[in-house]
C-alpha cells in the first residue's frame, strides 16, 4: 500500500482549504475570502478504492505562511513549519490571479529544503487569463519541484490530475485512518470552526482576526437533541457589540446558519446557544492562546 502525509502550504488566501475539500470530496475545512481563515493544521483523508485500499493521502491543511504581527501569527507560522517537517510530500499552492511575490518565494524555499517531493499547484485558473497561468507556471518552473499543475479547486478542473500526481509519489506505508474517515478533527473543533465561518465574510477591518470561538459545552440528550453552548471571543468591548449586532441581529443570523449546517453534519436536531465575551488582546497573550487551543506543539 502507498500512503503518506501531504503538507498543503502557501501564502494566505491562495485556496488551500478549498483545494483540500475538493480533493477529499467533503467539507473538512472552513473557507472564506479572508486571509488567515485557517488557524489549525486540519487533516483531510482520501482513501482510494476504500473497499480494498491501495493508497491513502492524508492532507495537512495549514495556515497561510505570513509575516506575523501577533503572538498568534507566530504560532500559526510554527504550525506550517511543523507540517513541513512531518510531511512525506508537499503541495505548494499559488494563486493564478496574483503575481508571484516574496511570500510565495519564501514558501518555495522552505518547501524545497524539506527533502520530500514538491508539487506546485497553480490554483484559481477559472479566474485567471491564459497569459497569467502561463507566466506563473514559467516562473515557478525555476523552483525545486517534481511537478507543476494548473487547476481550479472551485470547478474541479485539474483536481483529478493532482490526486494522480500525489499517488504516484506516495511512499509505501500503512493505512493511517479507517477507509470511511475524511478528517481526524474532533466534533468540538468542527463546531467552533463552523460558527466562526458564518461570521468571517460579514466582518470588516481587523475584526475577523480578533474573533475566535470556544465551545463550552456539547451534550446529546436522550431524545436526540444536541445542545451546544459556545462563546464568541473578541478583544475589545466595541467588537463585542459588532458580533452581537443591533438588537442581537447578527448573532441570531449567524447562529441560525451555523445550527442548520451542524444539524446536517450531525444528523440530528441542534440547540445552539451563543454568547459574546471580551478577552483583552487574546492574540498576544500566551496563556489565553494556550487555553483557546492555539498550541503548535499539540
């Protein structure tokens, strides 16, 4: 059998999570138009021919490598470095609609130094011109990589070819996860990410980065109702008012959308209670980062 861990890396907002979801065939990572949507290493699992497994790809979706301005940003970059060190292969994702910049070159340098096969993926070809795609492939071809592939994670064009390219480069190995498993993330992680996703594209300026979610309680009653209590955590009192909305309008809307998706995910009725709390400067407070689960060593 062939199997391995594939680090999916790139600068922020190049479509890493969207590609992982497309490859796995199911939503395992939240997405938005905001950079730094991904704040954890999320593993998506694709087992080919599950009845008689011949290969298993474990995709490690990572935060975008960036110049950090907070302690949280430094920890997110550490997650990328850990994933590179633990990988059997690397998918380096580029955005075809944006010129290659210093961030892309930094990722290419780190990927090339990892000592494992690297596949460079030019994503978002559905939004780019033929000239943009050709120019990017030509420039990226100067990097150390095994293959260079254009694709669209949104339309699916080229995704099958990307899977084939990974399979041919997987080392011999065990089956790491059951054939029917698509992610190893616990339910509480899924809940907090789905809640956060409903807010991201509705918030402006620095607020998307200042918001995190903590699940306080999650319990299924005898009648099947899943009760969830979660807390929206922001850094300032003014932000608390924004995430609640006028007359509680935004927290009600986002909560209703999250509940609907959670009911579909868990296959049962969900009672979701949201509340907002200020934890001053949590992004720069190590003890709060530990408590909120942002620990690169775990």
